[in-house]
C-alpha cells in the first residue's frame, strides 16, 4: 500500500466513527498537501466565503455555551431543536440550563436546528450530513437558523475522502449507503453557524 492509500485509509477511519472528540487524534489528509491544521483553516475560510459563520471551541463541554451565546448575540430565544443522534445527546447541555431543548426531526415552527455533520470538506467548505432519524438532516434545511457541530477530526480534504469514509462507516454498521445525503455549502435561505469542536494535534506539521 502506497503512502497516499495509507493516509486515505486513516482519514476514512476517522470519518467512519462519531466518537468522543477528546479520544480521537486529528489526521493528515493528502488533499493539496495540506496538514491537519491547514485543512481546518481552509475549511473555515471556504465556509465563511460561502456565507456561513464559524467558531471553534476546545471540547463538547463548550458547545452549549457557544450555542447559547450565539443565540443571545442574534437576539433569538434560547429554544433549539436538536437532532437525536447519541453523540449530540451526550453533549452536556445542562451546562447552560436556560437552553430549552427538544430532540428529533425538524418540525414546523422550529426556529433553530442543531445537527452534527459526518464530515466537513476543506476544499469547498461543504458539510456532509447523511439521511436518517438520528441525523435529522431536515434541521439543516427548515429552521431559519441552522447550527452544525463538526469535530475537527472530521474535516477532510475532498468530497471523495468524505464519501469513502461514509462507505466504511455504513459497512461497519452492516448497512448500505444512505438513501439521501445532504451537502450544504453556505447559508442557503437562512443563517448557518458552524461550531468546530476539538484541538488540532500540535505534533503534526
């Protein structure tokens, strides 16, 4: 196996699981020769250029504060609809008890949707969210404000990297590819705020 295939395998393995951020090592991608930090910076620049806003937090414990502070800055009520994935449910939302949460798919009247991206594509600033009740991709489309949580180690170079990672993830679950995959670049008709979670690995160049 050559070096490119070895690195692609590692990237796909990282995308394949939505494990705790603190337990996952950021990886290098071959896209454009960029390092892990380079991918993070490029994703942020591309997403902002497409009309999204982006912020970074150190770990999932900071996510409730980031969500609440963003809503306060916009003058919006602290009421959010969160996708029902186990990873999102495990976030310590009680750190900001004034947040009013409900979990599940998007409903008529939801003003703020919070979902998690399976991958972020540095090349274009695109978020990749597969269909499924626990992913609730509709929360990225229906509410006027969409907030997407993206672990740093889920940022890959290209859409091909993300697609291969998704295939490995689905195979590990004994499933075929999702019937639909939402690819979101920019804010669309509403506002899109991306919260990047984790720290880049200082040991990587």
